[in-house]
């Protein structure tokens, strides 16, 4: 599926959440480095996601990025 990504934690470079203008949606952007060194950016639209859910996702992704360093 287009909205499913499976990759090793070591490949995740960074992540960001973006607000969409004139919408309640947010976008999660993942920067992933492939095995051949190419940077891939995947965006996921998150409809009506709460701040609490964003914090949960951020905590998990922070641990992945910090462990990688």
C-alpha cells in the first residue's frame, strides 16, 4: 500500500509535522536514507489527529532518531 512503510530504524534521518493551511489535517514527513545513499521523503496526511496522538508519535520517533546517533 502507498500509506505503509517498513524500514530499519537506522534509515530514519528525521521527521517533522506540518500544519495544512485552511484544514484540520497535519502531515507527517519522514526523511529516510536508502541503502544506496538516496534520500527519500515520505509524507502521510493525518486527518483530525489530536495533540496527544502527535506527542505519542513524536516520543517514539525521537527515541528512534536518538538511538541511531
